[in-house]
């Protein structure tokens, strides 16, 4: 059974989509989005549906989902797509090592291609519902080879990882997925969120080997005026192969920040991390004030006889080593973004992470 959410369900196209999907035996509409009829029964808007739909319309600005987020109140949009699927359908059964044309094409049959297509649909239309169980995530669309998710930002991040790891196991490592994950204010138009996340998904697919995830914002190039003055700072995109994202960004660097600051000191940690982040961003443009960076780290030091001094030493050494290495530094910037989102209270980020 496919669980679906419909954005703009009370509009003309949305209403027609509801009519079609309510008659589909394999679809359950879990979420009826509408800005004009919030909390009003869908059947009161379309009275011809009074015996079919008993649900209320929910706000299209995703405020309810954002309220379920950990830390900062944000939603995330995730778009995922199977890499090189067309090539897999065309050449997936071809025995490339065989020189004899008959043997080379022996397994390229209509029945195998059809079975391949059915298995793809099985994963994205059926298995995906169990994979996402327990998460505050709505499946807007899950088709033959791609997925569109909306939900609480931290749950969408988890959902994308679950889908990727389960799909890798499902295909025995033969197929990969790339994804774009954008994080937005709950009042940001969903149409624009979808477009920006599509750009992130495309950026992930440009990483050599694909099988990647792109987060937050696409790469931003420097913008200068006629005199050459810098108007917009360049920013490298947050694009990683899935295994790098898991091991280097989440486990290693976010884990390090969580271990040092913990939950009790998270707000103080966020304030300090904003200052460190500004210096790390400067380093992305080939300049870093190492003295200032070391000074900020030193301010976090407890007394040498304190029980947590050894933890501080490990933390400060790691933070310095990562800052001096371009690849690790960029991973650290991404990790700081995620940590601050996890631990910032309320709906604001002070604009510093946008």
C-alpha cells in the first residue's frame, strides 16, 4: 500500500488527483494539504466525497511537520532517484565479457526486463512504507525509481539514509541512489522547496560515481560588482558519497561535537560554533585566522585537573586538525550545520546558517 500526501488537494488539479487515487486499491492518502481550508473536512469542500474521505485538510505550509522536528523547527524536502537506471534497463543483462553476440545478449529478454521493472516498483511502492515506519515523514510521491519526501527535517535525514541502505541491500549493491535534501522554514512555498531540492539532487548526481547526497544549498559562486568588489561570498556545495556522509560527517564529526558539548551545554556550544564556523568559511576561500581559531578553542578549555580536560584535549586537537585539511574542514562545516540544527531551540537560526 502506497501512502501519499497531496499538496494543494483542494485546487482543481489536486481535487482530480484525490478522485483518482481514492479509487486506487494500492494507495492510501494520508495527508490532504490546503492553505484555504485548514482544519475543514475535505468532504465539506468537495461534497461529492462525503462517503469516501473523512479526513481534515492540513496546512500546506508544513507547520505541523516542522513542530515534530528535533531542535530547530524546520521541514526538509528530499528527492531521490536511482542512478543510471536507463543504462541498467538497456545493458543490465548484457554479458559484456562475451565476444559471441548470441552469448552476449543471452540474458537480455523481455521477461527479465519486466521482472526488473516489477521489482523496482515493489521497493518504491511497498517496501518503502515499512522502511519509513515511525518517522514524521510524508511520501508525496514514490514511483518506479524515484521518491519525493516531506517531513520533520531530522526524520527526513534519517529516512533518506534508511532508503539508501535498504535499496543497496535490495539490489545486492548493483544499483545506487542519489539524493538532494533541502531544509526550509515551514512557511517557505513548497513549490520552490521542490525546485531547489531538485537542483540539489542534480548536484549529487554530478559527483563522480554518483551514489551521493547533496544537502542545504547548491554550490554558490562568487558574485562581484563592476569594480571587482565581492558582493556574494562563494560557498562549496555540501555533497558527499553516502559512506563518507555517514562515517566522516555524521559519525565522526557530528559525534565529536555531541560528545564534547552534550545536551546540557548545547546552547553555549552553538554560540561558540557560530564563531568557529565563520572562520572555517573564510578558510574555504584560502584564508583562515589560525590564531583566532585557536583562541576560540582555548576558551572552551576546563582546568587541567578537571575530569573533562582529556575530552577537551581530544576535541580541540581534532578540531584543529580538521580545520587545516581542506576536505575534512568542509565536512566539519556540514557537521556544524547539522549539530546546530539539532540543538537550536525554536524556529530561528539567526540567519547564520542560510
